[in-house]
C-alpha cells in the first residue's frame, strides 16, 4: 500500500483535531452569551475596556514547550506619546502582597506617563526595562531623563516556568505595538496565559458600563488579570460550592465529611486555595481628577467581593484607574524650556456626580472576572493541569438559581 494516502489521511486527521481544538476555544462563551446580566447598568457596544474611546489593548501570549505559559498585556490610555500627554490616574491597594511598579509616583503626582503593562511576578524588572527603553526611544522624548513605568503582575508559577524569566523585550514591544481598539481577546492570553482563578483556569477578562445621558453618558471600562481564589459566586449563585471546588473545602471536609470524599492532595494544595492576585485596570472618559479616580478604583474591590474573593493574606490586589478626558491631560513640550507657573483650570465632576460611576466600576469588574474564567481553556504546563470552568454544569447551576433563563 502506498504511503501517500496514509500521509494524506494523517494530515487530514491532524487538521481535524486542530480545527476542533480551535472551535472549542472560540466556542467558550462570555457571561452575556449565557444570558447572564450582571447588575443594572447597560454595557457598552463591545462590553470591553475599549468602549472608552481611545483606549487600546495589546497582548503577547508566550506558550513554548511543556513549561512556558506566560505573557504580557498592554493597556494604552491613548495612542499618542503618554509622556508628553499624561493622563490623570490613581491606584488603590486592596492587599499589597505584590510588585506593582511605579505606584508611588502615581500616588504623589496623580498621573500616568506610560502604557500600563501586566505580566508575571518575576518578569517585572525585564518588562520595566523594556518599557523604559520604548518610552525613551519615542520621537520627542530625546531629552527625557526620568520615566515612571507602571506595571502590575500576578504569579503564574504553577503553570509556568516563572524562574526561567521567559518574557523578553521583544514580547513587551509586540504587546505595545499591537495594541488597538475594538474587541479584546480574553481567557488564557497575554498576562493571563498561566493564571488560575478559584481553582479553575483564569486569565484576562474585560467588561464595560455606560451611564444614561441624564447622568452624563460616561463609560467605564475594566480589564482584569485574574489569579486569585475564594468561593466562586456568579451573580449570587454559589457556583464554587456546588461544583465542589472552593476555599477551605479541604479543612471543612475533614471536619464534616462529604459524600464525594476528601479532596486529593493536589486539589487541597492548589485548587482550594485563596492565594494569588488580581490586577484591575479601570478606564473612563468621565472628567475625574486623581482624588476621585482613587475612589473609583476602590470600588473595584467590591466587584471582586461579589465574585467570591476571599481577600487572603497571599493575594496581591490592585486597581489602576485613569481618565481619558482630553481636557485633563497634562501636556508638556518636547523641549521643556523654562516656563512661568502654569494654572490648571479644568472642570471635573463633583463628588455627588461620581456615585453612578462607582456602581459602573463595581458591575464591570464583577463581569470582567467572570469573562476571564468563562473564556479561559484548560491548560497544562509545568507538570500541572488546570481545568477550564465547566460551562454546561455552571449554566445549569445558574438556571437552578434563576440567575439565567
């Protein structure tokens, strides 16, 4: 028998499996695809952080061999030179077990002057170096002697060879240069490639909320990098409990035996933990100064709580919020000559007017967390496997609790 038909058949079979895998990946739903409506406010057209006009997102996903599962996610408040057109910004620290670079200058000056990058814990120095070099090389920055790179991280060392320091300068530049508006890829991509959430595969997720015109018509968009635990709760439904995977399950099972038996050692040590981290980036076109942006960022913590975060000692949770309102940008000359004192006389929202934006941030954060888990696919790396959240079982639980139809 000729070997050619066998080779052709093998190729067709391989193509089938690749196509099937791709179809399975793209078939993973977002929260809204399941009929899940989080909160009361409407989402933007894309239900993504890029619903805030001008915001761009780029990602580099690094999957090599059996052990490398990591990446970079870049969020650009606008596509111009951020050092020359800084945006007002603030950072809220939920639990500071993390390595958020650049936070003290943002706290002091109330603005951001670089893209915001997310990566893994041990790659922060390399990513910072690459981001600084990128900013110094931008046209107009030839005289710049100080750059404050802003980046967050979560520890993907369970699925990724984190000690190998596999994120390169080229990976960072690719994420920044590929940044664009429009739909945002979610799940096990970019900085979320190797993350774990509630014992299931976590990743990158995004969502948005738009206020009615009577409240200003402003948009709030959120992007999350989920790598934390607790008791997964979806729109109030105890999904984690009913799936038998949640924080302290092992200890509770020892004191109160369950019908399905005691969890395995792997489950006890890795799938029922609450440690980890969550990075949250919040964008809005509402004219907010740094003070109210920090108050806005603080509300993201409530979105995490709604999703079931246990706020453990080992969770590094940060929210970075910025405004894209053009009138609030801090412009600087590319030559920076000596200038007389300059007065800023920009109108910002009053405290009372910010309350609806607080709710928008809570709802968008909660839904972004769900999207990060719903869209993520099962991943094996570093000798471990983390399963994707079972959609069919989850959907059934949501129906039983009348969360969806």
